[in-house]
């Protein structure tokens, strides 16, 4: 029975404490509109933990366009190996709170990108540039191709079902131990088919542009677009995400105060210069060492979202050039495009910003990875490479094979996929890039569908 098929008052919804052992509950993620709890079933024949997402269906306690009811309806109609499975749901009438639960998955693409070993280069010592290792470079390419392909598969499927995700980012791509990508968090998704139960209807001319997160926001969303191609905004987010596989890894203080940051102010970067200097694979500031106990690695984004929407827009322009009638004919037609005058800057060679691309002299994947990103990060939304077409990109049909998780459906992929590479499964090759999973009922965890 689906929500909305009958009057809620006629339903006997199960209580969470009837299904789960509440003593195992642990809040692992929280936002202003929802929270996620890890828990275990009372039924001991179901030994795996679940992630329970909870939020109000009362618009007074929600925020546009977050809508947990729509998220549940979307998940009820999706079934794909790279989309999170819905295991069950219930509703609390007295608090107007909806709960649904999914498999608890302890890893995400965010952890992979934050691992300094996830690079075609060896982590340097003494501040020297990273050297190349044949095995490390090949392993990096194998994992990268698999994660990119699976992510594209999820988005191509979701788009084919009339759904745009609108919040693609590393933390919303979970990873099972065997390397299967799981797309989560459809809380701000958009659907072609409207529903009378939607908290925030989004018809033509009333689409919400305050979607996606930080550097993954498409440029049209930064200028008040209220009638845009939601699928194309996902494609820009994909391009930004994919670029992060190849941006520098940066060493930072784990608990550093803002005044301790070592970043230079780059607000004038590229002005008066033809090209920015090439970035190294690893950014290690003076005075810090990877062996220090209070440091951590983060992966740079291609764009800077720390200065608000206008700052992000100019950060994008400093990479791809300030839009003009040739590069983006429809830019001036955006509602807020005329409100700000930007410095005219030319595009740069994006390869110089992606030092962790596969080695150019040994692998065809160097050109293929860059070409795929370039076809997604295009200003005119209608010219961005659609996800279904991206699955046919040469990156996945030449060079090193496409290694996929065991039991992954291959009937429509072709003959270039393998289940093992040099005797190793995807999970075995991926394992060094992942943290040790938590198995006890307490502790923090990376699964965070509310951020």
C-alpha cells in the first residue's frame, strides 16, 4: 500500500519501536529539516543495520524545496543497482513525521576522494612533487572508471524515470564494501509529474533555484533561474564531481581556526595572466607534515563556493571564461544576470587545475577523463552531454577494463567489463582508499543524507 492510496486515519502505521531496537538508535546526521538514525531490527534474523531518515510533512517545519513525502514517493518508484533501496516506512500522525529506512552503508565517495593514496602519484616526502607508480596509477584509473560509470548509470536511470536529483555530491554517493555505488538523498529532487501532495509545487516559472550544494551548483542556478532544465543542472554537478577525482589533495589542520588557514587570497587570480600556474597533485603547506597527528586531507573542488553565489559564479568564470553571446547565448536572459557586472576573464587550460589526471604519456584515460568532464561542464545547459550518452564515452570502452562489482548487471554494457583485474575484485582494489568500517552500535559515520 502506498501513501495517499487511502485516508491516513484508516491506516495502522507501525511504531518505530515495534520494528527496531530503540536502544541501538544513534543519530548519525542532522539538518534543519531532517535527521538520520542508525539502528538495528528487533528481528535478530535481520542482522544488518539500517539508516532511518525522519522529517516532518508539515510545511511549517520544512524548508523549500525539501519534501520527505516526495522523496518517499520517488524512491518507491525507483529500482536500480546504483540507487539506494527503500526497505520500509511508517508515519506518526500526532507529530506529522514520516520515517523511512534504507540499508546502512558506512562508506561514501567522499572518503575515497579524501584519501591521499587515491592518486596516480605517490604521496611525496619533504614537499617534493609526487612521483608516479605504475600499479598505483593503474589502480587509481580502475577505481575511477568504475565509480564514474556507476554514478552515470544511476543518473541516467533516474533521468529516464522523469526525476532530476538536484543534489549530486560525493557525500550523496555511498559505497558498499564490494564497490557498488548507491545514490542517496532525493529530498530536493524534481519530478516531471506533479503530485497534489507535494509540499512545494514546482511548475514552469516556479522552479526552485536554491538547490544543489556549494561548488556543485550549476551556473544558471546562481542567477535566479526559475524555469530551467533540471536534468542539465545534474549534468553540471556530475562534471564538477568528476573533476574532483583529479584536483589536488590538500593537507589541513584537523581543528585549525580560521585565522590559521594557509590559503592565499586568490580573488585576483588570472587577472593579467594568460594561464594560472599548474597545480601540484598534493598541496602541503610549510610547517605541516602528513605524519602530524592533527592533520587531515581534503580534495579541492574545481570552484570556490566559500564566497556565496556571486563569488561562486566568478570562480566558475575564472575557469571557463566570463560568459558572452558566443559561449552562452542565453546567459543575459537569466533573471539576475543583469544585476552584477563581472570582470571579463578568459578561459584557462583546465588541465592545469587537474594534476591528478591519469599520466598523459602512458594511458588513453588522460584524454578520455578530461574529455568527459569537458562535455559536462558546458555553459549552455542544452549542450551538456546527457548521462545516457556519457555511458557510451570512450573512457569506458578502451584502455584499462571497466571493473564492476560482483553480480552487477552486465547484459546491456557490452564485452569490455570484467569481474576481476589481475586477480583482484573491485572491492579489494578499493579497500585501501576506505576507512575501517564501524561495526558497533555507537560512533560517528559518514552516511549523511541530510547535508
